[in-house]
């Protein structure tokens, strides 16, 4: 009987705490709200982002780490060293085949970062997306890189 007497108030306190915590997060400023850039804003970003994206893609295609990582920030260089680059090349070649082409599909921005999404076409998969994350602060270096496709997700 004693256990049941305390169980109900504890359950209600848990529900109320979850509600308040959820409400607080809804009321706080949206720190990760991402918007799609269009027109002049998009063009302004692509003015600095496109050359860096081209360096990265050229480095991938030519298997040249120096060109690939030329525009990385310090953290990105540590996370994607030459060994990780070689593993990435191996994965892309094995699962996707030869690189064929690319185009920019979207430019996004949040409070800290700008994300340029490319659509890449490879021999075995034309649904490859590559996300390049740039710092919004000058000199807008690359701070993140992700690849995704149905072929890459296969084990």
C-alpha cells in the first residue's frame, strides 16, 4: 500500500517535469533552425563555397589529398587525415564506381554554418548527395563533409 501511495505522485511529477522541459525547449530560441538560401544570398555563399567545393571534388577525382583538404579548418584536417581520405576513396570507388559529374542542388544556412548540398553522379549510383559544411565566419573554411546514397548504405 505504501508503494502505491508514492507511485502516483512520482508519476505525475515525472509527467509535469517532462512537459515543462519540453515547453522550455520550445520557448527557447531555435538555435538549429536551418533556412534555404535563394537568389542573391545563395549567390553570395556560392561565391566562396563553389571554389572550395571544386577543390574538394577535384582532390577526390584525382586522389590528391592536398587539393581535397586545401580548404579544411583545423578540426576537419584532424578528422579527415590522409589515412581517412584513403578509406573514403576506397569506399567510394568500391561502392559507387567511377565519378561522372556533380551539380549544386541546395544551399542551406543556420546560425553557425552554411551547408552546400551537391548531387553527384557515379557509375553505379546517380543518387549520391555530398554535404559540405562551411563556417559562416571568415574565412568560411570547410568544417564538415558527409556522403549519402542508397549504395553507400548497403553493407
